[in-house]
């Protein structure tokens, strides 16, 4: 055999091996691909849609949103303002670089945000509005949120002073970080106890800076049931629970039985129940309930049987099929559910 023939023979052999390996990988991915139910039944409609661009700050009600695998974002802007994305900004401490939410800073829920040309505008009671140009993405700042680390881009000194002054009454101490969604998260590794119990958890479910999953849904009847057990001065609204999708139609806690949810053309899979923390006791005025309500009542009759014995309300969803959702869209679950 001539040298040229030997080279060609080896090249073909190597190519065959590579193609075989690639074929096996592709086949494995295809086999592992989530099966989407074919038959659905309508159970309700979308009552409201909310996006929270700054983690633990005020939400923005929307008529329509685009659902990506990393959360919802604004769509079809008719001006030159940026498209805001859910939980794409976070507040962290200057010294230790620890994420701060309304759990530690209840007043953060009163901070408003709106899109502007090439940036955002932050507002707060008795504060002058602040325009912030969207920073060039570096993802060079590592911040910690419990057992997990996030990578973000710092938004500068001016907004750091603005936040510190409003939330701490100090000239420094807090900073604002931005994430563009390019950083991958490993929730299975960083939240092992959760993943061991909630077997539908998957790394692809994580949002940019969301607690766990990219999409959060709550049922109106579920909140009504909770309110029926609370005193007149303790009533709550969806603002206490900060979902992206607010559903009307299903019976209270019917979402406990769902495996998949279809909203318009968007298809999702239920990953786990949403366990409620102390943030649910923070009012829209930034005041934390001294009686720990509604958390105290929720824990009495809705305590999780998982590794964390918190009250549960709402569900976290993993996005299987992206697309647009609108207020008034029908909500579906597979026909087999509850049948």
C-alpha cells in the first residue's frame, strides 16, 4: 500500500470513529429529550404577568412577555429602550460580595425600575431618579447567594452610592451587579439536598439570578385560600410571592398535581414546589410583618414534606418550548392529570 493510501485509510478510519462518537452523543441527546404531551385540557387563563428586572426590587406588570429558557423578558418595544430581563440585576455587599434581597433589606421592594435608551432608570420614595447606562459585560465579579456563586458585572460607583444611601443610610456598603444570561449555573451541584428530593430539577431550569428556576407560577385560588385563614390586617397579594405568571381558574392548590403546563404556545415542566421564605412577609411598602404572616399560617397547613420544612405555595417551571405569552392566554395541563 502506498503512503498516500495509508494516510487516506487512516483519515477515513479516524473520521468514522469521530462520526460514530458524535452520532452516539447526538442519539443520547435525542433520547434524553423531554417528551412533550400531545393532548391538553384548558384549566384557566393568565390573570397577570410580572417581570422583576432587579432581584427583590419592584416588579413590572406586563401585557405580554417572551419566555426564554432563562426567564421572561420584555418584547416588542416601540421605543429605543432596552428589553428588560427577569432577575438580571442583583444587589450585593461591597465588602463580602454577598447577595442581598428583601430578606435582609425589606425596603428593596420599593425600588422601581424602568427601561431607558441604552440603560435603566431606578426610582425610590424620596429619592431622585437615577439613570444607569447598561455596563459592558465582563462577568468578573463573583458574588455568593447561599451555597451558590453568581458571576456578574459591577454597575459602578454612582448607583452603588445611590443604593447604599437609600437602603443603608450610608455612603457605601452596597453595589449593583448585572448579568446578561451567558453564565451557566449548576443548581444540581450547589443545591444537592434540593436535587436529591426534587428529582425533576435540572441545570437547564435556572434563570439568570433567580433563586432556583427561571419561571415561577402561582394560582389565584391558592392565594384566596390562604387569605381566608388570615386576619383582616394580614391579607396578602401576589406581590408577597413575586411570581412571573398569575393564573386564574384552577381550584386552590391544584398546581400540586401538575407535571407539565402549557401557556399559549410555551410548554414547561414542573420542577419543584416553591418554598416560601421570610420575604413573603414583606409588604409592598417594604415593611416586614412582626407576626411572620402569612408565613406562620402557611407553615401550619402547607408545610413541605421535603428536606426543608417551609410553607409551600406556587410552582417552579422549567421551560421546554420558548415563545410569547400574553394576559388572557389559556393555561393547559395534559389530559391525564387528575383523571
